[in-house]
């Protein structure tokens, strides 16, 4: 992984407010996040996350385009998602530090914000204590959306195989 480059554009609370990851969060928390979380730029071809590495951070895509790659059955990379402004990736690092399930590579010059679990917890701690809950709820909503999409894809891919299995299982056995 190459060293991050300094950001070309400062990330503001207004930029964060327009991202659904931060839906429902208060202005003071957004200002704190924008001021204190590191941002960086990524160049085309730069790998930001590698499949199998231990998850330590996530990225918010402010500008640019990223691709998510997963090792296919033949051990070659298969593109499973394209990400652009307003998307985020690696969010499981906020919830759990397990090995990464995919590789993420920049396709275009990109402006990113890097978030870690401890930083997010520290910066979203307020008297009401609800800002961290809001962020985790927004992550959960996105994970639920992604799971529904994956379920549809699996069901659509599996339907022809299931139908073939049913047809084959109803055939009489070959004569002996």
C-alpha cells in the first residue's frame, strides 16, 4: 500500500451532512468529524484495502471512484461493486476487527475520509450519547440494503439450477 497523499480539498461538515452515513447526526458532531478525521487522496490503481488484511479503518468516498474486488473461485479478482461519492467501504472495521473480505482499488483520483472505530467512538461521544448510535444504525441500514441485493442476486442465479435439479430428480432412473 503506498503512502497516502495530502488531501486536495478540505472535507467540511456540509460535505458530511450530504452523506447518508451521517443522516440524523447533529451539526456539532459533523463539524468535529470534519475537523479531526484524516482525509487523503488516492490515485488510479492505488489499493486502499486488501482482502485478508485485518480491518482497522473504513473509507468514506467524498470524490472519485473505487472498485471492490473479491477473489473468485478461480482465485482471480472479480469486481463486486463500484463506489462513488456518498458511498463508503470497510465499515465492518467500525464494528469488528476481522480480516477484510475484499480488496478496494481506486479507479479515478479520489478524495477519501478515513475512519477508525476508536476515533468514531471518541468523536461521536456527546452528552446525549446518541450520535454513535445514529452512525452505527446508518451502517446497519446499508448492510441490510446490501444483503437484500445479494439475496436477490443469489436467488436469481440459483433459480435455473434449482429448476434443473427438480426436473432431473423427476426423471425415471435409467434401465438396468
